[in-house]
C-alpha cells in the first residue's frame, strides 16, 4: 500500500509565506526519500477555502468568495512549483467531490448517533476558526484574546454538536496504545493533559454565514470549517466511494498551532464514523524572523518566492531543515542562511566534490578508476549512511539525517587532506587513483541521500559524477559503478555569498 502523507490545507485568506512552505517542504523530503527507496507514495497538499475568515477576506478584497478562492488557491499551487514540491495531488475544499465527502461523513456520524441539534453560546476566534472556553482567555483594553493572540467574539446561535465528550477515554487509550501516534513526545504530553482534563461537546455547524458545506437536510447550517477541512484527507483518497484504498494516512504533518484539531477532533470523528485514525501526527515548531514573531501587521512576513530568487531553491530547502531541530521553534535569519550556504554547502561539500572531480579529470583521463578496497577509515562513515538517514527520517528528524550526512562529509574532507591525492600522482599514482575512486564512491552516496533535500543540485552533481539515470536510487548504491566510466568536466554547484551585515 502506498505511503499516504499529507500537509495541512492552507487557508486562502492570504498569500503563502515561509511557514506554509516549511510544512510542505518537510513532507516533500519524506515523499522523495521513500520514492528513492523504491516505495510508492501518495503526497497530498491543498487549500482550505471555507469559513468566516475566508468569507471576510473575500469581502475585504471586494471579490465573490469563489473567485477570491480561485486566485489565492492558485498562489499556493504556484508555490509547489517554486519550491520544487513533488505532491501527487492538490485538493481544494470548494470542489464538488469534497462537499459530497463532507456530507457523507456527516450522515455517517448522524446515523451512528454522534450528532445532536442544540444551541451554541460562547467565545469564537475567527482568525483561528476555533472555539475557546472562558478560562483560556486573557483580556486587554476590554477585548478578550485566545492563547494564540487572536481576538474572540461572543457567538450565540443554533448549532449541531458532535458528542466529543463521549470520546475522551477512547482517545486516551489510543494515545496510550500507540506512543508514537503524536510526535514529538512533548507535544503528545500536552494533548494528553488536555484530554485528561475532560472534553466538551463540539459545535460543528454555524448559521450566521453561508460560505461553507451545507449540512445535509438542514441547509440553513453550514458545517464548522474544521470538520470540513479535516475531511479533505478522506476526500482526496476517494471517500465515500473507495475509502479503504489509501486510508489510514501514514502521516499528517502539521504546525503546533493546529495539533489539537488533528490529534483530538480528527481521530474522534474518524472513530465515530467507524474509520481508523491516521498512523501519526507530527507537530513541528514555528519560525520567527530575525527574532520577531512573523505577522502581517509587523510587515515581516517572509515571501518564499523572493527568498528562492535571492538564495536559490536548494540552499533555502537545505537551510529550513538544517537550521532547527525539527519539532522545535526556530529563528530565520539571512545571516545564518548565508553562513550555512557558505560553510556547509559551498566549502565542505561543494569543494570536496570539485577537488575530487577535477583531480579525476587530470589524473585519471576523465575516467572512473577501478574499485577501491574498503580499507580507509572514513568508509565506515559512508557505508552505513543511507540506513542512518532512513532511521532519522522515519521519525521525521530531518536535522539528525542532515547531521549524519555532514559528519560523513567532514570525515571525507579529513581523508582528502590526509591522503593528499594531488601529491600521490608523483609518489604513488596507483594509491592516488584508489583514493580518488573512494572519494567518488562517497560523493555518489552523499549526492544520492541528499537528493530529497536538494533535488536540482544533486541531480547536477550525479551528472558530474557520471551516475547513469537508472542508478540513482538507494538500492543502486550497493552496486559499484564500472571502472572506465566517463566523467564530464566538473563545475561548482554552490556559489558563496556575501555575509549580510
Ligand atoms: O491552519 N512557522 O491553515 P493556515 C512555521 N487551514 N509554520 C507555520 C508558520 C510559522 N511562522 N505559520 C504558518 C490552517 N505555518 C488550516 C489547516 S488542515 C485540515 C487545516 C504553517 O493557512 C503551519 O504548518 O493557517 C501551520 O499549521 C499552517 O501553516 C497553518 O496554515
């Protein structure tokens, strides 16, 4: 069965920023890694287009909601190209198939006795599209705020409810029986204490606006946008017609801000509809920009398109997953990005490749020398590398995967300096060629395991290494390239940049 991996579907109230690119990038690297390992993947992303927040944004833009959604959704689709994402599908919640899936799920929940009609009265934050209890709020200048900083307003209207209160015990046993259902563990513990404190029934419909999926048989209600949004993960795999082909999802990647919806509401909805919960929900941290919270009002939103234009796509992809332990919050700075590009990509890795390949041109007539005996110290760093990377990526630890790769690159740099193959040409040419062959083998491993992180640059490096297209997989690493393979002239792949002040 293909590995089904998802990103959140992004609100179309505003154009995409670096935070959105980050979540999808993480899933892209996983998807590319598993494909490189010969596995089938279904990688889904898309846009969340209903609800009061989007309805208001459309009104502010002076556009009919559908037209507004079409335009902003297209910007998210364009981002997948800008960032080199390899998603297999892109879902929009305004698609008719999604309305049908939501209504089918609603009917199932209703038939199973989990929905009742009542009256909602309480606090709601449109920015978060979330309900809050009184004791979660703080007050400033007469305005009440949710923990996220979003202002809340009092809502009073007829509403359908989902019997969430009945699911606390079943959720707790789900978390207990599957310790890696929510990662990282710190976040899992937060969810656990929230659920242990008791759950209230959830309002799942609204009557005060109309931009949403209509409740079956009661069109004066639209569904709560989170019930609608979460259902996208089922719609995309054919629910209700073909619900079992790809379900359950292997991984929902989300930001920490929306973990509660994914780890509490979503498994409860699914279990109530007799469907299995997903296998894992991973909540990553948030980026700040040069030490400041990223917000539109501060005017410091990072535009991924401009960033890629300035630094190049692969350095940006690399930096985002290298800089911060995945799961924790992190700070974006142009200085750290430049430092890593210069020191790690251009110096440590790029120079190693360039020196090795230039020496092979000169000392080996641009041909790959024969196989090297695995006697050198650094071989131990390289031979098990793919397995170490696989292990880290299976638990979404991108920074650990990259740390393993760069430890091996550092070892290879020590090796080339110690062996000095440029000098061996005169003193011991056979050994000189063996050293270069060993370095070539190592570079092939580095470029292969880095392909999911930096697909374009690593394809160019594999070209320079003369690796045939059909040998660019993890499995192919076990087969040495033939001696005599022609090596094209090398060119540097990473350009250093001035450090910003
Ligand atoms: O919440 N740092 O959509 P959304 C890191 N439609 N990640 C960030 C970020 C930051 N500063 N800012 C945003 C929604 N993100 C719902 C989801 S899913 C069924 C519905 C990322 O447009 C992070 O992944 O507000 C967060 O969860 C997502 O963008 C929220 O995007």
